[in-house]
């Protein structure tokens, strides 16, 4: 790994508004580039919205779809790498997919493996866990609910991932229109991120970037307005270093679109992975058969 400058954006992806969401991505990408970012992480399904009832209609092939082409143009314009989520069509199947794309084109894609709640109504699960070479670092993607399973990040680290990318469209708490309710929802998900994701960093000696959608993306008629399955996301954005320390975090005082930047220094990662107690070096996989029963 080489040191690099990264940005993460808490975007509100309005259901079905692909053009509008891509315009937002373009504005935030330009802002990140202006601050020296080499890499920008956007949330899960930030192109066409999370669990949009019209997901099947909006899904696109990857590569070959217009949104992938638009993201490629952005990456080329600003000479950086983007990671963004969209619905992927492959034959009759639709996947919740996060892509990595740079100036030279598509680097790779990760399909969400574990589908939560109503996601099973819209998507098929992915069946691969891959690591991608960004040039300056090796990165793996664990999409939202996938990151609740420590095995996914562990496999990514075993395969050589130095940076774990955790894009979310998490609906952990609904809020009303009062500032106190909004703050409570933001603090709730921020607390969750602070509890679980430093462990992913420590146990794998990896950098972790976690970012959630932020805002009400619309209302789905399938559920009552205040139902927890409504696409209302309370934000949250963190960088954790390989020791599990918070490198950078957005404040949890409100739910709004925002951007966080940090420099990921190669030295702490190399130090953690050269330590005699680096856990991946001392694993005993012959004893782990219960994990795959």
C-alpha cells in the first residue's frame, strides 16, 4: 500500500432519480478532487436508490450501462477512482452491486452477498468475494449487511485487502421532523458504526471506510409511512485506522449530505501487519470447520 487521500460522501439517493443522483455524484466528486482526493467512496445503491420498487426497470448491465459510462467519465475528468453502488442487470437477475472505476475504466464490481429485510424482493445474492488492485492499495468491498458478518471482511483481508470499503444504505432508525428525533437517529447509527467497525479494522489490520446514505430517499407504498423498511437513512461516515482508532468522522448532530476526507498513511498498516501477533499470520484454519457447517 502507498499513502493516499480518500473521500467518502453521505449522499441521499432519491428513488429512481438516476440523472439527479448522478449529478450529485458529479458535484461531490469535483469537490473531492479539489481537495486532493485520489479516491471517493459513495454509498450503497447511490445511483438509483435503495430498494426502489422499480429497481428491475432501472437496473443496468455492468459494464455497458449508461451509469457506468457516466462514472467512468467522471473518474477520467478528475483523474481519480470512484466506488459507487447501483442495481446491476445480468440476464433476468438483478444484483445490488458496488463498482470501482478509474480513468482507465472498470476496475471491478462486488455484488452484495447477504440480502437483508426486503432486499430479497428486488435482488439476487452475489456469490463471490473479491479484492481489487487500485494501484496505490488493494481494496475489498463489504456492502452494508455483509459487513455484519465478520467472515466477509476476514476473507477480504486474507486475500490481501488493505482497505475495507463498507458502503451502506442502512435504515436502522426512523426519525420524525423534529431536530431531537433527527439527532437521535443520527447518533444511533453513529454509535453502531463506532461499536462494530473498529473491530473490523483491528482484527484484519486494515483501514476501514464506512459511509451511509443520508436522508429520506422517498416513500414506498408497500409500507406505512413510518415503517422501518421505508428508504430513510440516518447517515454516518467514518475512517478507522488499522488499530481501530477513529481517523476521521462526520458529526452525528443532524442528517445531511456531507463529505469526509482523510489521508490513509501506509506506515500504520505496514506496522500492524509486520507485528508478531498479526492475527492472519497466526490463524489455524484447520480448526475452523464449524464456520462452514
